[in-house]
C-alpha cells in the first residue's frame, strides 16, 4: 500500500469503525435478553410430553394469563392448578389459589374487574371473586375433556369455551346453562376468541383450520385454511377487521375478515408458535414461540424487536430449556406480559423494550 493510500485509510478508519459499531448495535438493539432461573427439579414429575421437545413442559410452566381491566393485576395459571394474582405496579405476588386439579389452561376477566374465570384440565370452568376470600361464584360443567380456552362477551352475560372434546360451548353466565354446542372441528380446539362487537366466535384447531361462528345462532360463518400445523391461538384486532393466528407451522398470519384472505405472513420463529396478541392500538402484534417473544409492526409486517429467553440452570440439576409460552397486553397498551415454561413471567414496556418487572413464583412445595 502506498503512502497516500495509507494516509487515506488512517483518515477514514475512525469513521469506518464507528459505522461498524453502529451497525452491530443496530443489529442487536432489537434483541433483548431475558434471564430466568430454572426451578428445582427435586420432586418434579417428568415432562408431560416428549413430543414438545426441545422445550419440555413441566408443571411449573405458565400457559395462561390475563390482565385485569384496570391493568393493576395480572392473573397467571400453571400446571399444578395454581392461579396466581400479581401486583403489576410492584411486581409482587398477591395470592396463590388452588383453582383446578391439573393445568389452568385459560383465564379471562369479566369487564367489571371484580370477577375472573378459569378453565382447566379437570374439564370445568369456574368464575370466582377477584378479591378475598376469592370465593367461587359459579361452576360450569359439560365439557368432556380439557378446557383450553374461554372468552366473555363485553356485557359479561355470555361465556364461550372450547377444548379437547372438539366442541365449542356457549353458556349463559347467569344460569350456568349451556345455550348451544358448536361442532365442526375434527381435532382438539386450543383457542377461541370473540369479536369486539360480540357477533363472531373464532376458533383454531389442531386440524389446522380456523372457523368462524355466529354467536347468536351458532351457525358457521366461514372456514379459513392455510396453516400447515396446529392452530394454537387466534385473536381479533380491536377494530374487528383482522384476525391473527399462531401455529405449530412456525408462522403468524393475519386474515381479512371480510374476504377471509391472508393479508400478511410473519415468519421468524424457529419452532412452534404458541400464542399471539394484538396491541390495543392496533399498530403492533406480539407472538410467543420457541424461546422468544416477538413484536411486529402491523403496517409493514417488520419485526420491531425480539425478547430472547436465556435459561440459568441450578447447580446439580439437569438443564431445562425454557420457551416463551404466551403473551398478553394490558388494556391501555403500556405493559406486555410474557410468560415462560420456567414459570417466570416478564412485564415489559412494548414501546421501549424495558423490562419493568420479573415475576418469579415460589418453588413448588409438592408434586401434583
């Protein structure tokens, strides 16, 4: 290299290095590390299904959660039947309730914020008080297998549920009676949602399909196909124009509810996608799958950022790989909760990516 070239290199080298550093920072800035300690394996039953590898699911895993309407409380459910209520401003655990025998698969609040419902592996749905003494107010029985999903109409008068018995049930909340039972899916139904106007039910199934139903009549209103794997989560946008779905085919998809056509295909997850949630303002979407939670810009379909779960195993304990199992926004959109199969839940700001609180449950006292 001649002398002039050397001088030029020395002159521009600082700028090149600065540019490289900024580029690397930009590439990493959209990935935020979340760290959780794996619970002790002492007295813990084996993983429920090796087919869920590489993320085995233990009883301490959280697979259901929901914010109270005022955002002050987060309810979470685990595989030991525990319903936990957390103070979102402090990150403190308020109480632990033995809500079901086995998994608490679904949680939904009524709009008054004074009651919430849970559905579980024991095939029942319970509505209870959201304050001491946490009294069970009503029990709904009728499903013949695990209850995986529940949703209320805005007025709280109607409850919709779905589960492994391949049926959707519409309940009268006041009487506890089944108004109608909807059938059509060929396999289990892990997810159900109600449109904002309360007219449509959306259900996703392990038969790879999404079905729409008229809530009032029970008639089928449409069938959406396209996923190549189990559909684990469906959600309506706040304006009722879009439906989002998450699947074991590693994708998140958006559907136009007028045409029932796909409007966007969001890829990036490297393993099964378990859950999806719209931000209340309709501008962002969150998804949970593999060991990440991902935020997407709905206008462009681009990934905003990814939260990456890192597992710290305890000494003399087998290594447990954690997965991000579910996501939920507070109704004001200021908080996003991300739950893991390690039992730890993270509260973050969806706008900045800052971790506000890490919610770590106490260790299980006994296997169940």
